[in-house]
């Protein structure tokens, strides 16, 4: 009887925080994950991001915006490709992630990057119309308002300018998310904010949402990457240190967060002991579009 009551309590709390627009903020979770992000996230998802990079029509001298740039996976490669006469603006809301990006650029002697610590939408709103050759947003569009993003991108891109997007799908890490929810049902008071992360359904959803009016899809695709995590503690460590749990941890009561993560690890082990599978699989989608 306890579980249905708890599930109802969790649902009521979730709806109340949503109505109050008391949303979690991924910034502090990314600040904490910044030191381990590349070793955990980029190590596994980097090759898929490289496929997107290889499809972008980048030229020497281009002016490009890298939104939600993080530790610089896209920033450093794009800055190298546009050369010393190009200009890359790298934007991120997390000071920790941006600092890693800055240090990486220094180590690679890249001097054509301007770093901006800000909300990505804020930067888009103040960027001049038809001023950029390209906009890239790697694994970050889930934090942005898709409709407003679409309008701003079309306003800012020059004719023939490109947009590159890669993002986890709403089905990404599904089994781990289900177990996280199961843990929350046991601890409904642990959730203190609404988790407002808007993951696309798939590549065709990305095309339908973003390619309106003057933006035309050139290529779009779906993919998946599995992360080998043997024990529950490895899964818990992965989601925290890779940043995959960013915005989820911030939604938890700070006094209960460590316990919830420990319970997630136990839930993974229990599920596997019962014969269930807990794949740690990132399902993602990507889009290359061009302004007509
Ligand atoms: C999964 S990481 C991706 C980093 C990088 N693009 C990459 O490909 O490795 C998501 C990034 O989005 C940033 N972020 C989240 N919300 C943001 C916002 N509203 N504006 C700008 N950056 C944001 C986070 O701080 C984090 O660095």
C-alpha cells in the first residue's frame, strides 16, 4: 500500500514544482563533473560527436558559435579548422566546464576562441542578425527552449550558414532512469525541484522542431553508444562523473542526494541479480541543417 501512496506523493510534488516553475539548474552539477567529464562522457560519446563534426561545412575564416560548449570537444576542433582568421565564441553556463575549455585551448595554443560564461539563449538574443557562418550545440539543446532557439538561429545565421546539433534522445539511459524513478518513489521527499530537461524523441523530431521556415535539413541520424558498467556503483559513478545526472542531482534535497545515488547503485545490482538487464546506453540523434 505504501508504494502507490508514495508514487502519488511523488507525482503531486513533481506537478507542484512544475506549476511553480521551480526548475532544477544543471550548472552546479556540471561544475562538479567538469574535472571528470572528458574521462567519462567524451571518452564514450566523443566518436559520435566527431561524426557530426566531420559533416559540418566548416571553412577557414568562419565565425562560429559553440553553445553549451563544455570542456571544449567541439570548440577546440572547430577553432583549429577555422584557423587564425576565424572566430569561435564558446558559451557555457558552467564556470567549471568553461575553465577546462579555456585551459584546453591554451594547451593547444588556440588563440581564436572567445569564452563567454552565460545562458546560451541570452547570447543568441544579443547576437547580430546574419552575423555567423555556423552554430553548433553538442549535447546541450535539452536545456534550451527549442522554439526560441529555432527563431534565433535563423535570424543569426548568414545565408548558407550551418547548424549542427547532437543530443541524447528521451529514451537515452532508459533503464537507469526507470531505476532512479523507482528509488524516488521510495523517497518522494527527496525531490525538491522540477527536472526541466527537454530531450528530443529522435532525429526526425529534431528536424520537425528546428527545420522550419528558412532552415533546411541536410542530414539527420539516430545512434546509440553503450557504456560498459559492471556493478551498480560503477553505474552511479558514471552518471555523476559524466554529467549525465546533471539537473537530476540538483533536483534532490542536498541532505538526501548522496543516499539517493547510493540507493540507485543498489537498485541496479538488485535488478541484475533478479536477471534483469541494466544497459547503460546513450541513444542519441543528430542534425546538420543549412540556412537557405
Ligand atoms: C553534456 S555537456 C556538453 C558539452 C560539450 N558541448 C560537449 O560536446 O562535450 C552540456 C553542457 O551544457 C551546459 N549548459 C547547460 N545549460 C546551459 C545553458 N542554459 N546555457 C549554456 N550552457 C548550458 C552545461 O554547463 C554543460 O557544459
